[in-house]
């Protein structure tokens, strides 16, 4: 995953790992939650803003979440 996230193409990773078929390598190449979030943000630039959600301004809720 580190190689894949660093931008190394899957066929190269396949060769490094010694897999015969690319589908074997794909089993291990799963996008991280962070990569998925970044992809969605890049695709929906008109929806994603830098503004904090309303719940981030509620100290009681934040305290409750911290103590979970």
C-alpha cells in the first residue's frame, strides 16, 4: 500500500512482489480512508469548503465525543 500510495504503478508493484497476475496484486491494493477522502474532495470541489461544520462549534458535543 505504501508503494501504491506513493504513486508506483500496480504492474511495478506486481513485479516487485513476484505476482504472476495483476489481479493478485489488486487484492492487496486497497485505497486508504484518507485517499478516498482526498479523491472525493477533488471530485466535488464545489461542495467541499474550508468552513468547519456546525457541530465543531459545540463545546458540549466535542467534550462528549472526546470522552467516548
